[in-house]
C-alpha cells in the first residue's frame, strides 16, 4: 500500500494493522513514530480500538507503555484446540504462590520472595522463567545487586488479564 493510500485509512485502522503484524508487545512511542503522529494521538486511537473490541474475539493487552493485540481469554480453549496446542502447563501450588508474590510486589528480588515464602525459591523461579511467566527486569540498587523479577505479557495471557490493574485487590490482614 502506498503512503497516500494509507493516509485514507483512519489512525485507528492503521494502528490496528501495525499491532496485527507486530510479533510482540510494542511501545506506544514506536507506534507514534511509525504512524508519524504523537503519543497522545496513538493513546486516543488505542482507547477507540479497545472500545471496538468489547464482545469481540480480540483484546488489547498493556503493560506500562507497551501494547499488544491478543485473542480474547474467553476463546483460549477453542484457539488452543484449533492450533493443536497441548493443554496449558499446570503450575504447582509453590509456583502459583511465588507467581502471586511477584505479580503483586514487582519488581522483586529472590531474597525478598524467599523472605515472604519462608523457603528457598530457586527451583520455582527457574520454572516460572522457563515457561515465560516471569522475566528478569533489572538489578536492585542494593548490595550484591540482586536480580529483579516481574511478570510478562505471557503471564497476562495465561490468566486472561488485559493489564496488571485487573489483578484482584489484596485483602487487608488487619
């Protein structure tokens, strides 16, 4: 499509095309650059696109300033069957506990996770890293500069969340 023809499509449609062909999460800044517009205009188009997906088979998934087009979580079983994928990996109670700690406290270090759990978490962290539900997000600015962990886009997809804001609130212990 020539550049003059692409201009005849609205910004929201052009944005949808870029998200459709992207092989992973894309920053809003990169989308604005590709569309030769402002971040504010891209955000406005993302809001319109998200509204258009209500009751449809696609969703926008966001983490910070990155966004990705994904299938609706409600369609996961049919999509997996259609693609011939094996059932999702079952997570052990220890893995789910560790994943919850990371999801709510991220970024978080292994020693911080272990202080909350009260047990060594090396093996569980390796499992969560290998299945792509958590990732290294940097290093803490403390002695020894331990690795910081956070959740991934795959985490959101696995649990059918559009963003971390959809995590249920933590109950107050008081």
